[in-house]
C-alpha cells in the first residue's frame, strides 16, 4: 500500500494533469488573430458536438472570445512544444504570437479565427454558452467544422503515429511513446 499525503489547494488541479494541451486561436473585432495555450479543455456533448475551454478573465484571449464568440482548437504535436510554451507564457496584448513563433495561419472553413497549419487537427467552434467557474470562464463551443492530418485518424487517432503534448506542470511536457 502507498501512504497518501495531503495536497494543498493551490496544487490540487495538478492531480488531474498531465493534460492534453492545445493551441486555441481567436480573433479581435478587426480579425487580427491571437493564440493561447490551454491545458483545460474537454469534449462535453456528442450531439451536437460541443467542447468546453476554461480561460482566465485576465487573458487577452478571454476578451477576444467574449467579443467575437468563435475559436479554433488546434492540436499540436511534440515538435511544437517550444511554440506551445511561448503561447502560454506571452500575451497577445503585447506580442503577435504568429510572427514571434513563425506558426502559419490558414483560413478556417466556418469561423473567422485561423487554423494553425503546423497542428495535426482543428476543431472550429462557435460559442453557444458561457459560465463563470471560480476564477475562470467556461466557454462552450459547438464544433461546426473539424479536420485532421491524412493518415493520422480513422475513427480514432492512430496513437502509434500521434505525438500529442501533455502538460505535467510548470514547463514540463510529455507525450505518448508511439509503437506499443
Ligand atoms: C501548458 C500551459 C497550459 C495553460 N493552460 C491554460 C488554461 O487552460 N487556461 C488558461 O486560462 N490559461 C492557461 N495557460 C496560460 C495562458 O496560456 C497564458 O496566460 C497566455 O499567455 C495567455 O495569452 P493571451 O493573454 O494572449 O490570451 C496555460 C499556459 C501553459 C504554458
């Protein structure tokens, strides 16, 4: 038996990490895009397909999503760990994250925020509801279009190929091991 120790409130959320980490794109009212790194996102409905993302109100992306009510969840792989950390440590208020990271914008099919070309999958979302949850806001987005890299997904991801990013805590990321 493993002896259990108490976990203080500040780090309790880390008991639910490592978490699948995504790059969410959004736009301001003029269409200028931003990128935010999120570890807190999850599907919440099959039909219609709805996902939720949890964003602190102090984030610039929070304002953009409140204003324009659209976002895209882009799924990065481990080759984008550096860019993922950058987008999670810098604000779009003071830096153009597309320029700074060299990530490439691609038009989405159904929403204004762009896709990030280097990511393996994209879920285009329109906000259908929002809730305040403690010190974050849950934005519920209906997935109105989605796409994935050829050869990576048939009914589900091929986890022998996929190298998703999981956030452990701080600056630490891990991925799947591939062939098992
Ligand atoms: C790995 C990682 C995961 C993060 N997850 C979240 C999250 O789920 N929700 C959130 O509000 N911020 C999260 N952040 C923090 C934001 O990404 C960060 O504050 C970002 O600089 C906000 O950018 P913005 O001001 O351009 O919106 C995370 C940061 C990192 C590095």
